[in-house]
C-alpha cells in the first residue's frame, strides 16, 4: 500500500464524514476536523513561479555513494525510469539523480522537475529545502504531473512554504484525482466533505473514496466502511458490506479498522458473532498501540469473552491504556480490588507486553 508523509489519518476523516452527515440531517453546520487540510479562509492564488533561475538555486552536489533505496516508486514522478536520473534514484544514488535531473528540470522537463522536488522535499542526499521543492512542484503541476499536483496542493493547503490557497489546492487535487492518483482521490474526498457538508457533497466525496478504496488504500476502505454503516452519501445502510470493507482495511494493518472489526465480531454486528476472532483483531490493534483497543482487550480478559478469563492480564492491559491517558471507571475498580502482590504482577506483565 502506497502512503505519503502528508496523508491525513483516516480516523479524523471518518469523524468529519459522520459529523457532516449528521449536520446535513439536522440542518446545522458542524466544524470539520482538519488533520492536514486546514480550514482557514482561502487566500488569493499564489502566481505560478517562473522557472527557477540559476542564481540562488541549489548547486549540483558532489557525487554520492550507494545507499539503501527503501521503497521507491518512479511512477510518483509521472514517468518511468527510462533515463539515468530515474535509474539513479531507483538505486538510491540520490545526489547523482539530483544532479542529472536538475539540468533537465531547468530546461522544462516536468518529470525531472518532480524528481528534483521530491529529493529536495525529503532531503535525500541534499539539504532539505521545502521552499525550493514547492517551486519545482508548482512547475511540474502546471504541466499536468499528477504527483506534483498532489504534493503542491498539500503545500497550498498547509501554507508553510507557499502562500495558502485552498481554492487552488482544490483544483489541483481534483485534477490529480481524476488522473488516478489514489492519495489525491482520498484527500480530495476529505476536502469535499469539508467544503460541502451536505448529502450531495457526501455523495460526491464517496465516489472518490470508493475509487481509492478499490485501488487498495486502507484509509479509503475504512472510510467506505463508516459511510456505508451510516448510510451516508446516498449509499444504502448495509452493515454486512461495511464489515467487508473493515476487514479489507484491517488485513492491511490499519489499526482503527482492526479495532472496529474486532468490536463488530464480538458484538455480531454486520454478520455472525465470532468472539475469538474479535478478540484476536482487538489484541492485534492493541499491540500496535491503539489505546482504545488496549482497554477493550482488558475488558475481554476480565469478562472471559473470546479468551479465557484472566484478571492479571486484564489489569496489565488496562495499566498500558492508562499510561497512554485513558481512564475507565469499571477498570479502575478492577485495579482497586487487586492486592499489592497482584498489582505488582500486573505491572510486571504490562512492562513485558509494552
């Protein structure tokens, strides 16, 4: 699954989606959470920058040595690795890639411009420079590179390195989404929900969520589960279908989906009850650090649902959740009933788990 450092958490998205749906029903506006899509008033569009001149631009860097490339996808830059610059990037030779791409970028090659922007924005072998990266992303975006359109749109929304322009970001995200950029589809759907908190807006957003979900993006799959579970966006409420989307997202390790799927399986929501499977999904989310799942696992141990009852394990998991700031009066009562020796064992168990 491709992810981007700018991608907002799906949980905030779903809060926004459900809140907007509720607002539409009640006829009242509801403030929308904005993890990476700020809700400030739009500003005038920053004029597209001219091609960066040599003066004041980063100079070509000394040759680099091979480094571990990690997850590299040349399609992010609008073209295949058919030249030396993209080939060097694929091999992790970032300085070489930068030096080779910079000349082509200055001559107007949009794919090279996107590659230069990517290297600068991530500080790969060169000093991190988001201001300069924004200029190159803007140039490539004007020439229709979907990845550049997506990245520059996020910069316009954030306003940290370019003048904030919500309307310009909307247009760029829409263009990138229509071109098939999955992350743009998800982010564009979020922006629609914020701009149009109505049933019609939800329906428009849902179309983009669905495209991203079908492409395999776990965040979008979770969004689909919540919208269908709530009958939002013109979709018929269908918890069985919603549970299917939850499972697809959970299978990719999306902890919020693991949390919900585990709860649904324990409760028999959207299909047959399966407490054991539900416990396993909740424990998986708890192990990944999901605090709500940690507390629910504690309760399942206390009640003996989906697992053998174990007061010591129940206390240990609740201690872990409490350390993260969660409080639950019912579980506090459990801790208060422990002997000093039992509390010591619970704390030691919690320390081993997390």
